[in-house]
């Protein structure tokens, strides 16, 4: 299965990695694609200063979307 994750995607961590000082929900940017399911992700603070750069697998990440996806309907309440 090919991952939909690609270079420069904004992603969130799906699991705690306390040995790396990273925790579920932290947000990073994919800065390198090593293999179809392996990525280097940079985690930065609000000032853009990187506090962690780690190699992670696709099953540890989810893509974050900041707009409606093509073909998706808005939910009416």
C-alpha cells in the first residue's frame, strides 16, 4: 500500500514516543521521504525553531488538512 503522505505534508504523531521527547498529537512537517512508508519529520515551535527531527513510519502519522477535501460535502446542521 502506498502512503498518501508526501514531502512537506503537515502531520500529527499518533503515538507517544517518550524516549524521543515526542507525544501523541504533536505536529510536524515531512522534510524527507526515504521510502514509500518512511519519513523524516521536523517538529518545530511557534517561532519555527526545530526541537526534534525524527525518522517515522506512516503508521505513526496522520496528515492534517486545513481545508475541505475535493469531493467531500460539508455537513449541514
